[in-house]
C-alpha cells in the first residue's frame, strides 16, 4: 500500500486505519491514558503486536525521548527501549549525563510491526497511515508531560511530528523551531548505531548520538537542582 504524504489528516477512508483520538481519555492522569491505550485498535498493528507498548517515565519529566516503535524485545516486555538498541540508548544517556529514571521514553507507534523471516520477527518501518493513526497517543503524552526538551530519535519519530520531508542528516546537531516543546532536537535512533557496517562507523555514529544528547543535557542542567 502506497504511503500518504504528511498532511495532518486522519485516514478515515481506509477500514484498516482510524485515528486513535476518540480512544484517548480526557484526563490529566498519564497512567489513565496508558491504561486506555492497551485496548487501541486504531490500525491493524494490534494484530501483530503482543501488546501496546506505551511510554514510561515520570509525568514530571523535563525531557521526553521519542523513538520509532517497539521492537521484538520491547513487544514481549511491554516496555520501550529494553532491547539491543535500548542498551545503546542507556549507555549514551549515561555518557551524556542524563538519568533515564528522570526521563520519559516513548515511541511514535505503540505496536510492533514485523514480518516473519527465518523463524524471526523482522522489524518493518511503520507507514504514514500507521503513524497518523497512532499519533493521538503521542500527542497526549506530550501534552501531559509538557517537556522542556523533546528528543526525536530517528527519522520515523521526527517525520511523525515534524512532517514527512524532515531529514535527520540535514537537521541534527541543532535545536529546531517547533511548538512541540521549548527545545526540540532530532538525532539518530540508537538502532542506527548497531546497523553501521563496521566498528569505526559504529563508533562515529555513537559519538554523534552522544553529542546530540549532551545538547539536551545542557538545557536540563541550566536549572539548579537537576541531578543526572
């Protein structure tokens, strides 16, 4: 199925894709939104995923990290960023001086999209309709957490919120103008580090990720009392 360009409109004409907006409860309680997300059927991905993988972290978090979607390990555990990419993420956070316990971590799409290959569940990138259908959950998370810094990890997360023409390679390493948060940064997804062809390339990609995360840490450290 051909992907639609970003328009901000919900794909109401497709029986497999509906906006999750009617499912998001009107509440100030993030836990209540997370509970409601468990029954989401806004797109067909709920049939593939073991469970909805909502974000985790304190509602008072000053920084929010948004990735693409849960992977195989996250789908089984019901938690974001706990697989191999999650290990890279946590190591990069530590080097940047950010405590994951103080951050809110989530994904643009809440169900794992995959195809079977050689007895494994092979990751597939969510298409535009899947991103748009799921976006009300992410919008609710951002509205309730209200972060000072929003870090978009990878092209899917960035394009889901900033438009399909957004390019990580052209826009990383600087703060972006957006009404999503006072400071918005786009950087590599940690899985991109793992996909590099050799050790030198992985080291370079990882260093770039850490450098971008240090930008976020610099904003957080401006307020006295932040402890990483």
